[in-house]
C-alpha cells in the first residue's frame, strides 16, 4: 500500500496519473495547500520542502529494505514508481538517459515557469506587469521547446509513452486555462490530446476534482502560502 499525499494541481496530477497508469493500490491523503496542511509537522517529516506530492511506500521496491519508504519531489517519486513497476521507463540506456533529460527539464523549466505564470495569472493579475511578461514569455519558450521535440514524434522519448510524457503533460493541460492557446504549437496540441485520451490520465486528473479552485480563506493563510521564508519551513 502507498500513502499518497496529494492536492489537485499539475504537480499532484503527475503522480495521480502514474499511480492510475500502474494500477497501484494507494491510500489518498489530502494535503489542503490553501489551509496550510503542507506545514504540519507530520507532513514536514515526509516532505522537507513543505510541498506535495509525497508518498510513503509500505512495501518498498527490492533493495530499499523493509521499513516504509518516504519519497518527496514529484520527479523522484515518478522515477521510483516506474522502476519499481518496471513500466514507462525504457530498458535501453540511451533512451533512459533521454527520459531523465526530459524529467529534469520539466522539474527545472516547464514546471517552475508554468507555476510562476499561474501565480501571476490567478492571484496577482495586472499587479506586476514585468513578472507577468517574464513568466508568460518563459512558459511560451518552453512550449516551443516541446514543439521542436515532438516534431515527427508521438511521444517525448522513443516511440512509446514514458514518465517523461506523464510529468510534462499536466503543465501543458492547463495552458489554455492560463490564457496560452496552443494554436501555434500543433505538435504539442496533438500530443496533449493523445495523452488526454488515456483512461488512466482522465482518472488521475479527476482525482479530488471537488477540491479544485479553492483560495486561501484568510489573509494569514494567503501570506503563509505566498510569502514563505525559512521561518515558514521551520514551522515559524
């Protein structure tokens, strides 16, 4: 059994989709980021960065011992689960190298740029024109990178669907909602639709649908969510 600490965001969807694709048994544990659940000491012990998703695998993969295994950071979780299940990670070392490249590219480029863009679109519209231009431009650039990569390809690596597709896809799913149409990125649009049609992807995105769209309910909650410092991470 896997304890799955989750909230319905693109980073959460990476792992909900993968768990559904792998048909692994999991226990859903909501982490309401608007209520500050991610700062609770019990969660901090699992995820030192105060971020979901995170998992605790009570039956770790061979080589990890018998004690429950806690893993934080979506990229690390995706790689662990794929290797444990022996799916969505190629055996060919050159292709594995490419999966790693696109996995790390997502967590270092597409995700952070999309996340910052989402913040200024959804929580500070019109307040910071420079920041808005900066992150919309970077997100647009990242879509261009994907567009080139997907030229003549159905998926990001090789000829098959891998965790590279799973971790990148949620941050493209939300493009239109953030005001970035995909008309000038036909390869990305076709890939987005191709992945979206997978039943496990639909189940993963639908997980916790009723929790979507919430906002911090108080000014204190808003400050804690958007103005974090080292004191926040220490529980201060």
